[in-house]
C-alpha cells in the first residue's frame, strides 16, 4: 500500500472510531478507497499533491540523469501514482491536477510511450495546464519535442532497432493528434511530420515517408523537408518503373 493510501486508511479509521465507538475500521486499499464523507476525493488529491511535491523536492538533490530516472520509476511504484490517476480518470473529476501533470511528464522522461499515448488524449480533453517551469503550454508539443530528440539521436547513430521502435511511437502520436488544428502551432506540427518522414525514409518505408513529408510541408513550408519530398518522389517513381 502506498504512503498516501496508508494516510487515507488512517484518516478513515480515525473517523470511523470517533463516530462509532465499536465500529469496524474502514481501510482504504487500491480497490476499496471508499472512506467516510470527510475523507473525500479532495482530501485524496491533497495528499497525493503533497506527496509529489515532496518527490519533486527530492529530485532536486540529484545531479545525475540516471539517478533521477531511477527515483522517478521507484516513486511511481512507491506512491502508486498511476493507480491514483486511473481512479481520477474513472471518477469523472476535472480540475487542474498537478499530480496528473507531473506523472505524465515522468512517463515521457522514462520513455514509457505506451502509457504516454494512452494518457495524452485525456490531458488534452481536460485541458490540463503544464507546470510553469515549461515554456510550452501544449501537451502534444511537449511530447513531440521529446520524441524529436530521441528520433534524431537514432538517425545520427543509425540505430535500426531504435528507429523501428520510435517509428511505431511516432505513428501512434500522429494518430492521436490527427484532428489537431495546427494554426499557431505550425512549427510543432511540421516538426512532428518531418521527423516521422525522416525516420520512415531511413527504414526504407518510402511511401509513408513521402506522405509524412508532404504533410509536414503543408503544415509549415519551412519544415525543411522540400529536398526530402523531391528525393522520395524520385525514389518511388523509379521503384514503380522497375
């Protein structure tokens, strides 16, 4: 049981014993968090928010990126943040949620892309604000920036398995934001489709690469893929002619 769950269980027990002297203790567990009315969802959120603020403060004591990643991974388990987020999603609540925001950021940092892509539509739907330490206020832009850096690394180092894996993630992200209006976000949108085009081109998926490159150019004519579009079009034409 996470530290927060233990706090909720203790609060529930205190309320139960104070209102009914001989009443059984109400214990909050991951599957049974129905505490008395005054130990409500707001109380739960406050406890989790305090927990993540404590973890963020602890992270500032680390200088090594690997140590930070280890701490984040362990904190996700220790505090059962993902369990809380699942409960929050199912509850129908909608409010600025710093726990949700930071856990999502940690998932991106830890490159847990399946979880990121699952949560991203929810972040957008709820219009959750990014922490003020980040320049962007747009969740897809935040994810795109991280994926762009990873994909560029794999391209530079010619790491085929990395390119294959990141291609899958990029396609998932493109599917997630397929209805996105890129007005005002032309640079970000062009960046996403441009890097997807370059990755697919490196994997010899020329058809998809051309589609992505053309989309990048349509969103932002300064996406830097004009030469790639011409090259891919010639390659595909030559392939058809053979």
